[in-house]
C-alpha cells in the first residue's frame, strides 16, 4: 500500500515538473518571437561592477600589475625550502626516523 502512495506522489511531482517545463519553454519562445532587441531592451541596466578587494591597492585603485609571479626552481631547492618551513613550524621532530645506536 505504501508503495502505491509513493508511486502516486512521484507521478504527481513528475507531471507538475513537466507542465512547468513546457510552460517555461512556451514563454521563452514567445519572448524571442517578439524581437531580438526587445528582450535586451526590457532588461534593467546592470549596476557598475565593483572589483574584488584583493584587486585594489591601499588607496582603492585597481592594480594593473600581475598578482602572482612564479620563477622556476629545481625540485631539490623546492624540497629544501619546504623542509625548512616544516621544521620551523615545530613539526620537524615527528617525521624524523629514529637513529640506531
């Protein structure tokens, strides 16, 4: 009995979704037939876009310089730098292998 109730409920939801889809497609078709300029003209003007705060300098001016400059380094140098950062953060003692006496 409960299975029939589920099937009935989901059937109603599916019919409502399809009716809504068809209604939206019809209204979209009517809007596009009215003219190509009328759809764009009916939209309100978009406000001026404000840039993200990270793209502004201290005075509020937009930065024109690149935000990230990368240089090529060898894998050995990168590994040494990462190890130095790791050891300076206090985590260097946990991964060291125990020394045998």
